[in-house]
């Protein structure tokens, strides 16, 4: 029976860390595939020109990738693993005798960078996927998933007490000064704009940055929006631990606090995530959809032919906007026209587009009566004398003034999408969505810690979600390794250059948030590309 003596001798001078890491190690392949030197230019404005040198930004983002691939939940645990693993030391560029950064430095660096830097990092990884020919761009998939917040339901308290506590942590004078600067208007002359703004206009950039869309406000809820008759719990109560997390129904576990993670996924074989956003869990999937779509199209200069999503994305606003823009809305539309309410629903009435009237189940005509521009719909009414004498009135209406049927202004576009149902491309797109997007969420939750956020507040969870999405895209870069489908390789050669942030700001200034006409003109201009 042998006994192993624990005797350690110093390493010879001719042995280096380069020799101790195997050639087929995973981090060697990652180092060869992904060049992260671009992050220095990304964060350069955040550092002073003099002083004590900081942790290399490349090292910081490499540590974030290590945290993703190793499924590590804290910076403290991350640095413990980095100290033990020779391959991670080699990947970071630290020799055996060099001290690693302290875990607290990583937290301060993340707070210094902010959400904008991490979104820039995510977009640069997507650019790498474009350059590798992994993005198709002709088909986009929308989906979302609920993620538990790092806070308990017991931490809920009256919202006014939580907001009063948070307001005391910030300088109100600085916030007022920032709001005053944002409200400055572009100078006008004679009631008209004196000079057309350019993409390099600093004031235009500042004004566009203040736009109230889902991307610019990092998924923050619009408290003025009301949906349904039941009040939201978050309007009166907020968590003292994470004020941005909202209650959500969790299967088999009751109510928990959480967020909603939204993804825009390319329809190509690599399934690259083109956009990601985190909102409170109370925000439904359909509300940020259009902002995510415009952001994706403007940023990457792609012109998708079809958009695929489940029934929650099939709202009239989304469907009408997509169809007017020349994009096929392959979404499952909920059928409320045949609901069993005891009366005939609008689906029982047949519309005649040539004569612009409806035919009721009894064969009588409901003619156009007027338009309701506030609700954006037309009103069709039957004659009271005919309606009151009808045998089917008991199943139709209780009114003595005749049956009324409403037709929204965009109902023709809704009927067009209903016509897609049953066709091969439509059914294929819905089947493809189940195996294209949902496995990405399962991968992030089971292998990369997205089942529950470890950070708190909306900006931080957006950073965490962007890092996970970036890591998933890096995995696709490593998997394909330069092998691209032939169709994607040909499309990459013909694709126009990717839009810059200033170009996006220039376009966003001329886009109306409610009217579809600027959007249609924009898509018509894309045809020449």
C-alpha cells in the first residue's frame, strides 16, 4: 500500500502556462475565433487620460464570457474558478504568479459601463455573425419568456413609500437639469425648420435619445397605459428589494416577482439573436414588438419578408402595421368573432366588400351608418322594422333600434392574415417557431442561469440578458466555425453595410410613432437595396 507524499517543488523556468494548456482546449478555440479588442474603443470615453491603470476591458468581457460558459452565478465564485483553472488563466492572459482582479472590481466596472456599453457589445457580436454569414434576414421570429426576479413577493410594499425612498438617493437638481436639456427644441425660422438636421447633429442625437420607446427607456413600463378593467398590482405596490420587478403567475408555485425577456431571432440556420429586451412581467408580448422590429431593421438594414409569432402578437395594430409595410404577418390570430355569448357574434355576419355592407344570418342587409374615428371603426346598422320582425332576433340583439355591427378600419388587413391560415408557408412558419425560438430560451435557462436573474433593477437585468444573448451568439460562431450555408454566403455578399448609431438617429427623427405612412415609405425605399 503506497502513501503519496505532498511535496511541491517550484516549476522549472522553461515551463510556461502556454505549455500547460492543451492545444484542443475550448478556450484556445474561443481565443482564436473571437477578437475582443474592439471593447477598448467601446469604453474609451469612460476612462480618464491619466491615473492608475484599470483592469483591461478585454479581460472584463472575457470574464463575462467565462461566467456564461461555466454557468457561474456570482463574481466571487467566478474569480475562485479563475484562480483554480489554468485554461481560464491562459484565456485571461494572467500568468501563474500574477494576481487576478478582485471580484468587487467587476461589480464597479459593470456599473461604470452601464447598459449602453453592453448593448454595444451585443451588437458587435451580432456584426461578427453577419460577417460570418450566419444571418439570413428574410424571416424574423418573435417570442418572450418569463424569468424570476431576485426578489420575493414578501418584499412588496406601498409604491409611494418605495418611490419616496428611491428619490432620496438621487440628486433632484441634476435630474431637473437633464429634463430641461432634453426639452430644448430644434430652432425654427418662420414656422418652418431653418435647416434640415443631419445625423451628426448633436442636438438631434440628444432629442432622439429622449424618445419614449421601449428600447430607449430600457423596457420601463408606461404607467399611463391602461389595459382592461382590473388595476395592476404594480400601480399600488412595489418591491423594496427590486422595485422594477412585477408580480407574475408562476406554474405550480403561485405568484412570484419577475421580468419578461423578449427576443428577435433570425430565421437562418444559425438562429442568431438579433435583438433582446427585458421588460417587467406585466408588459404583454405584443406591446414592445414594433419597437423591437424597427430597431432591428434600422440597425442591421435588413428587409424581412415575414414575421412569425404566436397569438399574443396578433393584435390589430401589429398586424396592420406589418401588412402595410409589406411584411407578411404569420401570427396566430385569436378568433373572438364566434364567441358563445348567447348572441350572434360578428363572425356570423358576412361582409360584402363590393357593396360595403353586411349580411346577417337571416339574409338581411346591414348598411353603412357612420364612422367612429375615435375608436377607428365603421358602424353598420340594420333597419329596426326588419330586425324587430325577424325570427332570429332573440339570438341576435335585444335592441329595438336594430342590430349594429362594427368593422375596424384595418379589418381588410386582418382578413388578409386570416387568409394565410391553412396555407403551407403559414403553417410551416408556426411549426418552425416552436423549434427555432423556444429551444433558445430553454438553453439559456437550463445551461446559462436565466431561470432566475441574479442582478436587480431593470437596467441591470437588461445587461444580464444581453450578456446571455451575446454568449449564445458566440456559441453559434464557434459551432459553425466559418461553415456557412451557400444561400447565406451569397446574401452576405449582396447585403448593404450595417447602419451606424448616427444613421439610426437620423431615420428615427423622421419616423412617426403612430402613423404608418412614414414606415411604408421607408420600406418602399428598401426595395432598391
